[in-house]
C-alpha cells in the first residue's frame, strides 16, 4: 500500500469519526417496526394499521430530512428548538394531514379548531364541521399516560406517543437522542372517561381535561403500535 493510500484512509477515518457525532446520529430517527402493529386493534372509519404505518413513516422521513439539513448549518434539531408542547402539537397536526393521504375514507376537518380532527369524507359540507360528533381526534404526546384534551367529550381518541430531544437537554446534560415513535393507542371515550381540570379566574393556563383510568384502560386494551423496546407491562 502506498503512502498516499495510507494517508487517504487516515483522512477518511477521521472524517467518519467527526461525522458520526452523537448530534449527527440523533438527526436520524428510529425506523418504525412493522412487526410492532397489533393486528387485533379495532380502528373505525376504514382506517387500518397499514395507513397508520404509512403516515408514521412519512413523519419519520420528514423529521430526519429536516434535522439532517439543519445539522449541515449547525442548527439544533427541530425538537430541541420548539417548546415541548408545540412540538407535540406538530406531531399531531402532521398525522392529521398525513393519514387522509392514505386512508381515503377520512378527511382532515377543515373547520378552524373543529372537533374531531379527522371526519368521514363527504359527510359534512366542505369536510368542515365545528362539532362533528363522529370521527377521530388525534394527539401527539411524549407521555405513556396522563393524556389531555381541551374538553371532556365523547370521541374516538388516538394518541401517538413519541420520544425525542427537548430544549432543556443541553442544560441538563442529556445526551442527544433520535426521534422515535414509542406507542399508538386508541379507543372510543365517553365524557365519563375524562376528568375536567378547568382553570381559575386568574389563571392564563389553557383549559384542559385529562383521560381518566377508565379511558386509559380502554385505549391500552386496544393498543395499535408498540416499539420493540416497550415491554407489554411497561405502559
């Protein structure tokens, strides 16, 4: 082997070591495991686990592309720039927009702040309804329980649980980690499955309602996706 070849190999090795930093690795989201879907999950309105997988994969591709592009400019990953609540909302909104691309029986509710997020195609004028009374409400969350909404309502709720970085990670010494979907669960909830928190007259906090133990049990009994590392008794 020539000296030039040895030098070239050394340079390539150093470049590889520099490129594969924890931050660079964190820009590559964890792929979704097709085997993690529950074939027994009951999902309404013609929505299937195949449709959900396609939408989840689209988000994984999206966040991977965005974060890798940001990294080329030494800009932090998107999930470490946005406030946690805003990023969770973005995950939910992305799924609201993506699912109808694959499931042709559901449409994104075009009414501003309409409920629920996804409604049956063609059921309401312009696919817009303030209170449709049917459809699927979508939430993105970092938590395996304690899910919240704005009001206690009868609704079919589907939660996309994920793990990823936070803006506070660097200050707390938390190492960079890639985005990954951890779990998806869904079920038809009734008003009694929510606990209304409300707010005081002086509070500026958003009015919230939390899924109770009964609602949580309904959703976990109908889990849709579990990441391989999530044990059956962990959630």
